[in-house]
C-alpha cells in the first residue's frame, strides 16, 4: 500500500505494558471472562478464539456484546495505566504502519462526516487498560466507545499472518480501518441506536444486530480504502491489495473460525458475520467508496 508518514500527536499513544489488573473501568464480567478463558483453554487466544466464544461473552456482557468492538464505562485509560512504563508511539515498523493507516483514515472521514472528531490510537503490549475495561492481546484489536479509542497490540499482525493465513499490509490496514469504522458509528449515532435496540432484544436478536454493526464496519473499511489518497494524489491501494484484504475478511468470519476450531457453526451465536458476509460488505465499500451503501441494518443479509 502507498501511505504517507503520519506525524503522531496527542491522538496516538503507546501505553506500554501493565495497567493494574482487571478492576474498574466498566470491564465487569467482560474483563473477568477475558482473564479466565486462557486458563480454560490452556493456550493463548487471539481474535479468532474470542470470536468463537462470543456466545459466552453475550451471557456475561448482555445482548449483542462484542469483545472486539464495544464496551462501557468511563475510566481514564491514562489514569489506569499511570505508573506503568510508557512507550514511544510509532517507533516500530508495525506501529508506524498502523499510524500511517490511522492518519489516512482521518483524511477520508474528515471529508465525509460532519463534525468529525479523531479517535485515539492506543498501542499496548500484552495487557493494559481502556475506558471499557481490560485491554489484552488475547482480545485482538478493539474499539472502545467510552473513550473513543482504538486499542492495538501489533503482535496481532503476526498472528493474522501465521494463524489465520492473512498476511500482507492490506490485511493489516483492513484491521485498523475496521476499528475506525466503529468510531464512525459512534460519531453518527448508529452505535447508540443499535445498543438501544439490543437492550430490548433476545439473545439471538442482539447477536444479529451486532453482526450488522460489524459488517457495516467492514464496509466502512472498504470505503476508506477506495477513497484514500497519498499527498501526491495516488491511491493507497496497489495491485493485490484488495485480494489481501479479502483473505483477511474470509479468515475471520464466524463460520470459518468455528469450523477451523472443530465446531459446528451456530448462526444464532455469530457476532461478526460469516466469511461470505464479511467479504461481501468489504467489497461493497471497496467498489463504491460510498458510506451510504453500507446500510447493513436495512439490507436483507
């Protein structure tokens, strides 16, 4: 991908490692669940394992909960991590790439969303805190609406390639742009409406609403990729990038993850959508570049 260097300001931080455990911050049973699952399964978990256990998250966190992209509470992540060693943001190749993608998303969404406000990008190592509770590498990248921050341990990029077979810079960019897509949902009021609907829903209905949230974020990631340009006007997407992003979307579909774990896919427990759905909505954003085409809530699937 062609990306300009982004000069990080106060919208990007490296929180380092630590943060004082799992108490506070509105994490509640979600933080406990994340802490217990590695012991239950006997191995480190990544994004895929968390997705497979979305139904358990639902039981503990409520209708339509998503460990990867939603949360509650009002804790200050900097206060929670005060005293922990802080790093220098964008000082590794993986962080620099994520920073450049992050900066490019501002260029696009600042033109499309009235009153656009930047989210923050928070790097951490292994574990730290967010305004939504625990931030752990095992959770994968996630967006916290309480502090409007994207949280990322860049070790996930290695797991994306080695475990999910989705290598390449476009696959990594898709991950960052997807989480920024959740920020757009927060700014435009979509997240609030969805949570209100989930509060009145059954478990299955709440999960279905969460799927539509995630598919819309996929579509928004595609919108970014379609519209993003370098300072000299060149598209950020290069030949082969679309295929890389599609492989990533395919690899992290709920049905694919369940099958790869030896489980029978249970649609009622899906929280992110099937591989076909994720690829379809990402492709729609990539091909149209129009966020109005990302209305997953009024689509047939």
